[in-house]
C-alpha cells in the first residue's frame, strides 16, 4: 500500500513539473533566439535589423531597426512617406506565409525605425489583427 502512495506522489510531482509552453512563450523564445543568432542583420546600405522581440503582455511582435546616412534625416519622415510605408508593410504582413502562425493567433506587429545619430524613433508602424485580417 505504501508503495502505491509513493508511486502516486512521484507521478503527481512529475506531472506538475512538466509545464507545457504556451504559444506566447514559444514566440518570445523564438524571437530571442532569432535575435541572438541573426542580429544585427543588414537589410540594405541604410537599414539594419537590430532585434526582434515579443511582448507577452501586449501580444505584440517588434521589429527594431536602425537607419543611417540618407535615411537618418528627421524631415524625410513625412505623412506621405509614413502612409506609403504603412501600405507596403501591411501588404507584406498580409501576404507573408512565415507570419501565418502569428497572424492566426491574433498577434500585433510593430516596426520601429531608430535614428543611428540620435537614437530616437523616426517612424513607428503598428498593425493589429483588425488591420491585417
């Protein structure tokens, strides 16, 4: 009888110790691993992807870029450029096969473009499920 109780206790301990990772935790880990393995990543001669991060609380996936030289000019970021860029990014999200799991889970996407000179955000684009579905 004591053997069965001990066995039951060991099984309960084993089961409570096996916590299944949530989708959000997996996305967080994958973003972290991508950043450690691939960043910084040169996108073009003026743009570098510094990191990808995921906020579990906000359910948002962040792409953090730094722009230099010809793109590192405050006056360049007009409403017209913002709108055109938004349209292109939204099209990319909608057509991306790689983002399917994130889109199906209702994750928001945020693109931040920082100035290499000042460090301030020159452009911020955020897309919620309402935007891309």
